C-alpha cells in the first residue's frame, strides 16, 4: 500500500516537542533524478552513549515518536536487526495507517545503516553517523535517499520530507536531553536528615 512510505520519515530512523537550548537541527532536501536526497546535521549537548541509546532503542521507539503505535525488533543477528513498526502518519488533514519492516546494521556506537524491506518505495537507504565532539556533546550527520512513485512525489515532495524528518529528529533530540537530565539527577548526592 502506497501509504507505507510515510513511516520512513519517522526514523531517524526518527526525529516534536520544542527543541532545547543549545541544540540545532538542520535538514536539506534535494533531488537527484527520481530520488529525493536528505542531508541532516545536528549538535546535541549530551554524551555519545545517551544519544546512541536513543537512536537504537527500537523496542521503545513508539514512546519516543508520536506517530508510532508499535516498534519492535523481530530479528537479531549480532549487529544486524530487522525491525517492524506500525502507526498512523498525519500531515495536515490527511492520516494513514502504516506497517513496515526495515533492516538495520549497526557499528556501535558510531554508524547506523538502514534500508527498506517492505512498502511502496522503490528504494530507501540511510546512513547516520555519530561523533563525540566532547564528553557531553555529539554531532549527528544523516544521509538518506528516497525513491518513490511519481504520484507520491507530486503530492508531498521536498517540503513534506523536510518537515517530517526535522520534526522526528527534534523528538529524538528531546528524548536524548530528557535522558541526560535524568542521568545527571541520578548522580546528585542524597541529602540525609540531620541527626538529632
């Protein structure tokens, strides 16, 4: 079903609540023949381990991305995963249910490669790189190529792609910051009551 292509924009994988201070998400969409090419960059003030944990938390992704009803790993072979996601994609007055499977290949904690296994897209492949710029600062770079039928391209096109990918990245960044705050609070010393 053609509407299954919607889930591919929730990756990155995912990415809303308003983004926090000190972080920026930059998304550009261009065309290359029949394909849309997406480039995204962001700097996030969290430790690399926290960022990686969110980006690869596929079994809990439905609690991070608001358009997902379910997300789970259905096959695991070392650093190769197959994930299945279902949900409802919304854009203005339009809404569509979707179900999709993707193959994920991981190079912990630096690189995520994804490709579409089912859906209406002729081709979808993406790569995400994570680099620690400091102890509590990461730079994330994302590249993806989408190729789908001409009708979908005419209906949605580059503005829709840019809007959806930017929103989903902002959601994931917000979750990274939430987890970073929780981790800092957990390290705070506990004040004991004064002895009588």
